[in-house]
């Protein structure tokens, strides 16, 4: 008996959303679907935080986790990213690669926790003792998280188990929202208590990620001494790039936490949360592109993949950014309340900045998959210089608009550097990176018409063969892993 077309389309969408379609476009769509769910959770979390803490309390909460995530994020020394690259090149060694990454990063964890414990009181000296104590605890727990949670996350990406990866990465936001709602309902919702609670949720869900990785991967767990030095080199460049990346993404809030009134920081954090709606829609591309590019064997296929994905990322993020900009007054009222309406000019600057950020994410994912973490480091370092100069010139006089304008200038500088790096290592032109082809524009128009028709008829339109997103086949899953020398080979 033939199924109704509506049922067929629902089943197709369910297959895409649950990650059972393991093609490139299937992985992107399933990740985007989970991002949409995460977005709903994030909206509820941000709204609950803003309404329960107010602008000052929201600023104190941002001070707690801003510096703590930056310092704690150094603990893994970039080795989760290195594990993604080397495990994607050799999926049958994914367990051993991940174990090696975790063990090698343990000495760094102890140093980072001790360093953070000493630095946090000085950095947050204008805040009270409860805020400092909560931030210290956050540093320790988040440092452990970087190994116990993010190494298995990377392993799941590397073996292409995006269904399990998407499930794993939803556990912490859901756990945090549940704990936040419970604490607010019970009346224990000061910024310090909430900061410690959020840090605990990261560690609490780590066993789930480890179990999912174990089920999705194969092979023995053993230390790979031959991988240690290459992974440390890759990780060292990655962690420096991540430090620069974090500085560019969060340095404005980190400096404001140390120098500016918490009420102003709370307003700015709300504006950043709102523009995160856009970045959440496009971030799956970079997550899927890195292991995909690493697995491709042909230089021409790598170039075509990078160009197509970057063009469509820019097109989609521009369209979504325009919609977000038009809807921002209503969203601010609904999510944060009337006291936050003053952030509208800040949002108007941050939305175009986030469009640039979406494209830089795709370029960085491609370069990391091409084994070029140093290029990412140099690009992010250039952004740090722009960020430092911009905040020095503008933060005291125009704290909200100055921080937003600095973010825009920083992302633009990073984008230019990344495009130059891509051209140098693949020969791809700026036009290939930025300008969609006629076929891609036609496919986008068809997709929009299908969405409009679905809205009228109530029947969901499902992507066909993934012609826009799918960059072509990588190494077939049945092929043997490449020789070890090829995996560890020089750039």
C-alpha cells in the first residue's frame, strides 16, 4: 500500500534529522536540525538568565564563565582538534588516537588549573568573593571537561558518527536548562551559584559522550607513540589559534568583565546571545567540513569542496542575517524584556559581524582539514591585534557600540587573512569563495519556492540529492586506512 506523500516526506526529513543519511549534506542538515533544537534551549536559557538575574546579575554571570572558559579551554592543548584530523585520516585508529590525545593533555591540565586558580582573583578583583570563588571552580571543572568531553566529541566527528555527535552535544545544554529552571524555581539563583551549576553540568554529561564514542568507533585502545609528536605540533598550533579565536569571539566581554559596570556587560551579553541565533544556523558547516576535507584525497576535490561550501555559507548566512535584523525588536521584547531594548543599535552592528563570522568558520574548518592550523593561527592573531586596538580606542567612551564595531572589524580582518591562506594553499580565487554560481542561485530559488509552497500546503519539502551542499564523495567507507606515514606526513 502506497504511503501518502506527506508521510514519505516526513520520513525523509526524519532520516535527515536523526543523522541516518551520512552524506555531507545529510550531516549538515542533521547538525543544523540539532542546532535548531539547541537554539530553542539556548533561547530559553538566555531568557531565563536575563529575567532572573537582571542586567547586573547577567553581567556577573558573564564574568564568571567568560575568563573561566578561556583559561580552562587551554587544558586540552588543542589535542581534541588534532584527534579529529588524525582520526579522520585513519578512522580505524580513532580509539587509539583519542586515547593518545587525552593522555598527552593531562600534564597541561594540571598546569592550567593551577594557573587559573592564581590568576582569577587578580583578573576579577573588582567583583566580590563569591564571584571569584565560582570562577575558580569553573576553571577547574571546565579544564577537566576539555579532555573528558571534547576528545570524545572530536572522535565522533572524525568517524562520521554525526548522529551520535549531535546527541552528545545536546546533553549539556538540556542538563543546564533543567538545572537552571530548578534553581530559579527554588529561589537559589544568584550568579555565583548558577555559574558553578553550569560548570558541573559539563562534567556530569562527559560519560555519555565517552559511551557514544565507544559504540560508534572500533579497534583497540592503545597509546600511539608515533602519533605523539605530530599531534603535539598540530595541537600547539591549534591551541594558539583557539586562544586567538576565543580572544576575538569573547575578549570584548572578558575585558568588559574586568573594567566595565556589570549592568552594561549584561546588556552586551544579551545582544551577543541574540546574534547567536544566526551563528547557530551556520556553524554545522565547519563541524562537518573539517573531517570531510581531511578525508578527501584529491587536491582538486578539496578545492571544489571548499569553494562550494563557502559560497553557500555566505548566501545562507546573509539571508538569515537580514531576517534576524528585521525581527530583532520583537525578539528582544519577547526574550529579554523592555529594559533590553537599548541594545538595538548594538545588534545592528553585531548581525553583519556574525555573517562574516559564519564565513570565517567555514574557511577555518576547511584549512584545519587541509592540515593548515598555522594559517588559522595567523589569521586569528591578526584579528586579536585589531580587537586590542579597537577596544583600547572605543571601550571606555562607547562600551556597547565600540565593542560591537571592534568585533566587526576583527572578523573582517580574519576573513581577509583566511581567504589569502586558502588561495595560497589551494589556488582558489576570491570569486570562487564568495560568488555563488548560477546553478547554486537557481537551486536556492527552487529551495525558497519549495519552502513557500510547503508553508501553503503544509507538506514539508525535502532536499533531493544534495546538489548544493554535497561536495562529492570522499574516501569510501570500505577502503583501508592510508599507510601510517601518509597520515603523519608533512604538510
